């Protein structure tokens, strides 16, 4: 989500500002706020009038989601209105779109926006062209975002495998830098709807641009990656589709087919984690021919607002997974769990039980960096890493440690989970790591053995293997 949020105080009201540089972008109204205005202005140093940024303003009406008031939120509006600000509206050709029922707040909106743009433009060159400001009143502010293809999608050779060499994901590919779960049904940016436990949502940006995908270009990139990796004694066999974003959304149907065709021609198998992929025979056929693994990510609808808005509930995903499985695809439920709780903990045990009806299942223990979310899902924050006694609900039982980035990582695995995964090489495997241990199920790739091992040992083994090859 980046630096999207700003809290200012004006005439006793708390005003929230959300920013975008892409024309036509409008933010969906966060919970406990009211949308009061959408403002556009010409950027500092811009040569043309259409080089505009947008700001959506909201008044806060209740308790805000803790993710809105981030450490990066900036309080700018406590300053007084100064004479230098008087010229801002003309200099930046501000256009005002004010929600009709908040017309009475016009002065507040004006003060906040002018101070805001003044602070942002301070010390930067003024726009070269000036035009008259415009003001309109609307019942609702519609998103004008239209999907555009920009550059070609690039294969990324860095990822989890770079720091955890047992992981077999050699290549990664995303079709955009934003995730559909963070976009509302009417095309507005809705970052708080991304899955609460998404590890990449803070990196999402660039909506509504998506990438071009061409088979020729992908084959060239895969060939190049193979050469580059071979020089480091690394094989190149597996590509993860959707490293930071959801690649299975309908918009990317042609992208998916093209990518799978490129993989088929270059002998690459795909690991495809998804919450959005609808059953389709053409995709299924190519997944089979590339000997790929389709991982249907499962969790709890309560924490996955975006996918559920699109009807991609956990039940829907299980249905799609069954259809792919019946077609002969290696479709595997990829189930989020609290690894130290019996049967994955009460938020995930229902879905885990359903997943267990599939021939293959991969478990993924939750790692949490936000305190409030850890409190809700894991039942604690500090208590998780202090090995305290269970309370009456079975919470606060320790079993977690802290990563360098302050995430809570499970140390332990509950006996009920251990009974499922055994040596991690059977039909139920786990993908996880903490500060010392790695559980890798190899995403059920043909001929690969899942394992549980010390991270140090895994890294040492890889070094020795490479030395021997030389
Ligand atoms: S199971 Fe292993 S190969 Fe698959 S994503 Fe996890 S670490 Fe990588």
C-alpha cells in the first residue's frame, strides 16, 4: 500500500487523504470513513495539464483500521494557512469534485487540499501551464481507471530460492504489480481488502496497468535465465506464476495460456498458487502437459475480503480445485494453518478437514507481522514468543519465535499436524521455514522428495554440491 495515507486535522475533523499518480484512480471508502471529495492537480514541473495526480479525501467517523494509520502516515495539516498557499489553487490548476451531501464542508476540503498540495510541492518547480480550476458536485465519484498494457512481463530469477536454496522455484512471473483482491467491483482502489495475511500487499502499486505477455519474449527470457543460472550450476525447471500478485484472475486468461505454452516449449513446469482461477479446459490441458502443480490457496473468508467480493470464497476454490483434479491436473489445496494449534487452529480447521479429502495437500503455516492480526488469529503477540502457559481458550501458548523482520514464526508443530506430514514426503506436506528449520514439500513436483531439515544444513549441502560439480 506504500505511503497512501495521511491524517490531517481541520476544524475538529480528522481527514484522511489517499494519493495516486494514475489518472482516473479513485479510492474506495475505507471502513468508518465517508468520502468527501476527489481532487486532481497538475504536478510540480509538469509540462502538460494532463500530468495530474489525484487525492481522495475522507472524514473519519469511527475507529480506523490500524493499517490506515501506519508509521508512514504524515501529519501535515496542523500548520496555519499562510500567504504563500493562496496561489496554490491557480498554480496547480486544482479541479474539485465534491460529494454533494458534503457541500457544507467545502471550506474544510479546500483548506486541507491546499495545505496538502503546498506541502507536497514545496521547493519543487511550478507547473509550466496554468488553466482555470474546475469545481463539480457529484452524488458518487466514479472510477475512470481503464486497464492498460504497459511493458512486457519480465521473468524474475530472484525469490524464495535465493535465500532458501531447498526451494525449487527457479523463476517467477507476475502479470501486474497489483492484485485484484485490492480493487473493488466498481474499479476503485481498495487496498485494505487485500487478504489480511498477504505478505506482498505493501508492494502493490501501478493499477490499472498490466503487462504484455508474448510467447516469443517469454521463451527468450527463459532461455536467457537458463544460461545465466547454468553458469552458477543451477538448474532451471520450475516457474512460479504469481509471486506477489494473483495471476489467476479472468483478466489474465490469455496471459496464462501464453505462459503455459512458453513453458511447454522450454520444458518448464509451473507452480501456480491461486485464489481466483476458474476451471477451464484449455488451462487444465496445458497444466497437465507441463506437469504443473496448481495450488488452490485456502484460508478463512473472514480475512480475505477482496477474493470473497468476487465470489472466490474458500468453498468456491475447493469446487474449482475438484474440477481441475477430475480433469487430471495435479490440483492441490494449499492450506493456511496455525501450525502449533490442534488441526491448524479454529480459524483454519474446517477448511483443513475439507482439504484432506484431496489426494495431495500442502500446508502453509501462517507468519504474521501485524500485532492486531496476530492477536486475532494466533491469540497473542508478545505472549507467543515467551512460552507462556495456555489460557482457558488454549491461547498464549508460546511456540512462536521472531524473525529478523519481526514476523511471528512457528517453532513447533502440533502433534496433529505432525501426524499428517510425517517426514514431509507423503501425500500431505508442509511449506515453511523459521529461523532454523525448513519444511519443503517441493510442491509435489514429479521426482522431487519433500524434506524437513536445518536451514544451515541445506545451505551447506548446496555449496558442497556446487563445489563437486566444478
Ligand atoms: S514447498 Fe518447497 S518448493 Fe514449494 S514453495 Fe515451499 S519451499 Fe518452495
